[in-house]
């Protein structure tokens, strides 16, 4: 009984922690400023028509193959309802640190609920924003935006691809501007950090400026060395004079003898 009560208490604590952390994270995301918010409302009809045309083409092909396409054609009204609900729930916006994409999509049978999808792409991991338009998309005026990740070996499927952004050029410009600003800020921070670090190789003047006690010690040592040199010179000079006097006395005695 004791172990069962402990399991129940642990589960209740986990549920409480999860319920408490959820609203805090949402409040933090809501408090983050939005630099640019993309729109999808203008592209709703084109989005539904484009994906409906693709659905009909696949259905016709599958009718000729296995006959499954007939059920797909009967499912078409539900499919159009799901597409409209999906594009109306889309949110794509740019923050100072990331690109956020949120969508709520009904399941294939809407009576069973919805699927929520949310992606956060950090700006330092963004390599480029690519605007694409396929052959069929050109008929309906539909564009897709693909956010490329940094890294050569990463597959293309890892990139975030969003269909039917109303003004993809403006979104790309906003991302590029914020990305350049972020990189310049990081570069300036690194540059200021390197400038704050003192150089390891300092000249004698810089060393004396940085440590006055060492410079005073160096001056005292040099002064004592000069005094010692003067004393040696005086001793040499006196010895030379003594030798000269001895030589002169010898020359005088020799002249007297002669």
C-alpha cells in the first residue's frame, strides 16, 4: 500500500509541475517582442485550390490503378475543410532570437480532435531563406518558403518548409536583416572581449606603466650599477697615475746616473 501511495503522489507531482511550467513558457514566449509577422489570409483561396488540384490528380491516378481514388474524391469536401482550418490557424513570426511557426491541423477525421505543431528555429542556426515555386504552384500563384539550416551534411528534409506565405520576399528581407544584426552584435561582443584581455608580450615601457613598484626597483638597480662603474673607473685612473709616476721616477734616476 505504501508503494502505491508513493506512485500516486509522484504522478500527481509530475502533473502539477507540467501544468505549472506550461503557462510560464507561454508567457515568456508572448513577452518576447515580435519583429515581423507573416500573413496567410490573403493566400487562403489559392492554398485550398492548389492542394485540391493535387488531391484530384492523385485521386484520378489511383482510380486507374486500384480504384482507391474514388474514396479520395468522396473525401474531398472534408479535405477542403481541413485545409481551410489549417491555413487559418497558421502563425509565422520573427523574434530577436528565433523564427516561430505554429499551426493547428485537424486530424483526417475532424471529430477526433486536432494536431498542434510548433517549431522554433534559432537565428544562429539559419543559413538562408529560400523562396521556391514549382510548376503547378505557378498556376495558382503559390510560393513556398524554405528555411535552410547551417551545416553541409544535414539533409534537405531537416529544413523547415512553409507553403503559401502572403509576402515571402518581405519575410526573407526581415530575416536577413535581423540575422545580419545578430551576427554584427556577436562580432562586436567578441571584439570588445578580445580588447579587454591584456597582451602577454609587453615592452619595458608598458611593463613599467603597469607595475610602478617594478619600475622603481629597476631604477634603483641601474643607479647602483652606475655608481659601481664610476668607482671602478676612478680606481683604474688612480692606478694609471701611479704607474706614470713610477715610470717618471725611473727615467729621472737614469738621467742622474748618466
